[in-house]
């Protein structure tokens, strides 16, 4: 039996983080309603360069937000973006903004494409790997994340992930 790869462990950690977030009540009043006839899933568009290789994709994905969450006991707002098509590049991004004044934003990113997975995690209290920044600019009911980072192996990751709208981050089955 072999041990799971580092990228699998990173994705599993991200899933655990999202599940833990779901235990906190989201600020549903800040979320957009889906118009009749519109897709129930937000559109996610990634336009990134990773290690010198272009990774572009658009499709139905997941974009969520909770204004009141916590990470390793630190109150924070959180946004997530995920695009995982059956073929082509994929992205899982989580951005945390601690509620305390002066708390720097933190993020975790897993980016796949062409048989390679790139990860960056800057969340204090967890395993930090790589470095960088992620900013979020509101765009209608969604937003655009701008990523500028470097993996622990030295691969530069630059570009944007655009969410057409954010939905509330809620517990599955809850």
C-alpha cells in the first residue's frame, strides 16, 4: 500500500477545512439569489500560468462565501472557488481574511493540469508550503481572485480565477 501523494493530502486537507467551515452559519443575506432559468452552479473561469504553462478553463463550478468562519481558531471571512472538469485543468482555491485588524489574508491553492499538480498553502497553523498573495475584487454577484505565488518547488503561479457569483457556504446535509 502506498502513501497518498502530497497533492492528494493537500486536497484532503482543503476538504476537511471546507467541512469545518460549514459548521459556522453563513451570512445568507449577502448572497445572490439564482434567477429563474439560470444554472444553479456558478461559472468559474481560470486564466493562470503555472511553471510557465498556460492553464485556461471555464465551466460550471463552485464559488462560496461565509462572512463568519474560523481557521485554526482565528475568526475570518472565507471565499472558495473550485473548477474540476472531467478533462482539462482544475483549481481549488480558498481565501481567508482574518477579522482582526491587520490580519493578513491567507490562502490555499491546488492547481492541476497536464499531469502536474501545483500547491501553495499560506494558512498559519497548517503546513505552509510555497508563498504568495491572493486578492479578491468584487464583480457583480461574484468576484475575481488575482493570484501571484510560487510553489515550494519554485514554480511561479500567476493569473486570475473569476467566479460569476458566490453562494452561501453551508454544511452538507445541514
